[in-house]
């Protein structure tokens, strides 16, 4: 069965997006991309070293992948907009992940500024993927503002705590029409699978892969988990029952 | 509440008896916590924490990898001038020291910038002594305009400014401030800053906060370790960083751990900070402030710096010199002697061999 994720008019086979931060070397990145099959790769524009070919992370990303520059470091909508424009002018394409963080301690996104940046950039023709705190009203505003997908956090960035915001994400999946991509906090493949089983359209993983003992094997594990979770979602898992369901029912005689 | 008020609250605090009373059980409790409070931080700075250094190191390493990855930002200092009107007992630029005084012309700044940029560095820290006559804010602005063509991030380590002046430099393209209080104990501060505008303790103490208000992106503070009892000084440094972090959420707060180095003049440290002590400070800081940047400069020996690498460090200087015109042919005497003479290429190789990514660029002028 064909099951493609469509964002910004692009058909994607892979539902695992990956990040390029925190790796011990750029050389690992192409291997991670290859084993994971990821097609969307995010990188912080602030870290793209355009003046050194060898240090430029863009040179380690397969040309077939979609670049998803992010606005890490932006403290408000204005800065996010400027970073997005710089990324596009620098040849990173027209996708952008908006990250507006005005809190360096927990790195929680500023939904209000994120909505403002989304409005501006969507009008300028960007494919906008905003990173946000899972709040239904904010997600609706983002959708109205033209977001191509909405990226709620599962837990604060880098914490590997998993789907701590499960109930809120569940509501977003039910109510928001654009794809919901769980970003941040996913620490283990099983947690990625859980997000996919719930009906998330994709997940974005960085820290859990980049800081693993073996990032390449971890990336493979995440890729399989995302596929398994998706398959489970599509096949409709059985409902959870409070009691065991007896195979010889006591009221069976009524139907005879 | 200002940070000065917060410090006042600790003036009567019985540090000696508190530190003596810390037990192994206290350290265990602190280590079991997910978020530390001020007393936990102090516990980790106590003598009783020494047997726990390995456990602290394991936790510090894990927290640092989680928050920052295996990544070290490289930068280098660029001394613009060494004119100074202050008499700081511990500093080579002391106005009473008979050293060659120099200020780079804008052409020389450009030459230095070109030489440094060729090493691959994209982050620069510019320094001067305190002389509003020789190196006014307008001179710093002129230099920044030149440097912007060569670097992605420009930080300043100069005399403390007013909020408006910081704003002026932010507008010119400065994104980071480094300013050490030197010593948080006000009595010692007064004793070793013999003369000059630097005698104004409170103006300096509030300067990092003024920079935050002026929308500086990154602010780096520190105490010059060796000037006073290091346990107290490290404690106040951590409190200062926590205060800034809590109050100015969108500023990246970092801490440096500079140890007093030999310099022109003679000033003996009052509190000797051993390698083990420095490690303890570094670990305690990382556990107290998991998100703060931590800088180790070339004041420390190469081998020691390499060993500190996995313990919580996020930034390191490379290819440093502390003299004016250091990357040109004629250089002056340095502010202090550096202990790690390695070039950027050598630092790069060391980081890679230890499984760390040397990070050259972590900002982009907007």
C-alpha cells in the first residue's frame, strides 16, 4: 500500500527527520542519513560554516535530501525571519523549521513569536515547519498562518524523556489537519514508535542519535521503530481492554 | 533584587562552619537530585565532596553531552590595546608597569583579523585595557566594523560600560560580552584594585546585567581564581551566573574559570587553586548549571586542558597570545603568560582524536 507523507508538495517515503547537531564529527552524518533513509535533514543556520568547505555541514548531506534549516538562536519572530531569509539566500532551499526560543534554561519554544514568524514566512513562500509547545489554540493559529506541518515537542530538547506531552499531542493529532511531527525529547526508538502508533505523521530525532555510543546503529533502530509504529497505526491496533476477554463467553447462549 | 543585594544576603553566612559541617550523606543527597539549589552547589564545593569527584565527573560528562553534544567551540583573543589607567595588583597591564604601550590602528586590526581568519577561526574575543582616552567606545565600534568582514561572532572583553554603550556595540555587531568580576569579596576587591575607575566594585558587578538588558546574545562571567578563598569565590560565580540565567532567559550565560597566571609585576596568589580544586569547581558548576557554557582558556597547560575536556567544558581558546599585535611582527609584552601554546590546527587535531567536534561557527550576523 502506498503511504506517503506530503509536505509542501513533496512526497516523502521516510517519516524520520534527523538533526545534525551534537555529533562528534561531521563524517558520521552521511552514514546516519544512509542507514536511516531520512529525507529531511535539519541544521542550525548559525552553525553552517560557509567559509570552510571541510567544516560546512551542508557538504555532508546527500543532495537528494531536503534541507530543513532551523532558526536556532532566534529570540523573537524578527530574528527568526531574518535567519530564514539568510538560509534561503545561501541556497538552503525554501523549507524552514522555526525555532524561537527565549528561554535558554529549558529551551522551550515561544509559541506567540513562532506564530508571528510563521505568518510572515508562509506569505514569503517558505514551507514553514514551526517547532512549538503542544497547545491546541497555538497549533490552530499556526495552521491558519500557513504552517506546512506543526512540530510539537515530546519533552524539552535534548532531555530524551520521551512523550511526556502525550495527551496534548494526541489532541493535536485529532484536531489539526496539517501533519503533526513530534520534535524534541524522543530518546528511544520505542518512544518514536509510540508517537507513530498514536498517529503522528513523522518524528524528528537529533540528540538521541547524535549522542549515542553508536549513532549509526541507533539511527537504524529509530528508522525501524518509525516504520513499525506507522505500520501499527495504519493497521489499527486492537483496543485495550480492562479485563481479559474470555474465549468461552458466558452469554454466548443468547446468540445461538 | 539586584545581584549586589543577593550577595549581601550571604555576607553574614558562616561559610567556614557550614562547609566544615557538610557530610558524605549531604553529598549523596545532592548527587541524587535532578536540579540543585544553592546549598547543593556549596556542598559540592566542600572538602567532603573530594571523594565524590569521580561520581561528579560521570554525571557532569553525561549532562554536558546531553546538553551540548561532543562539541567544543573554538575562539581566540585579539588584543587591540594595552593602555590602562587602573592599578590592579595582579595584572601585567597595570598603569605602573613599565611596558610598551600600543593600540592597533584599523589597518593593523585588519591584518591581525586576516591572519586569525586564515586559521579557520570564526569567533573572536577582542580585548583592551581600561582607557577611555586611548580606546573609547567609538574606537571599539570602528574595530568591530572591520572585524565583521572576517568573523561570524565578535565578543568584547573591555572595561565595563553603561547599558547605552553596550547597546551601541550590539548595534555595531558585537554579540558577546566577557567580563570577570575578578573577586566577589568586596574587601579583597578594594585591596587589590589600588587605583583607577575599576575601584568601583558595584559598577563592575552590575555590568553583565546591563549587557543582558542591552540585548547582548551571550554573557560570560568569572572570578580570577587565586585572589581569595576559591570555594567562596566559585560559589559566588555560580550564584551570579544563576541569577543572570534566571532573570535574562534569552541570554546565553557562560562561566570562565581563569586561574591566576605569572605576569609582569609581582603578585602572589592568596589562595592557591590546585588542579584538583579547579576540577572540583568545574564539576560543581556543571551540576549546578547544566545549561551554562564553561570556558577553559590557554591559561591552563595543554595536557591539563585535554583532561578537563570531558568534564563539562564547552568552549576553548586556541592559538592565543595576550600581547597587542601578537599575530603581527612586532608584539608588546603580554597581559599574562599563556601555558598552552598550541595552534588552531593542533587543537583541532587533539579534539578530533578525543572524539570531539571542533566548532568554528556558532553564530551568524543578522
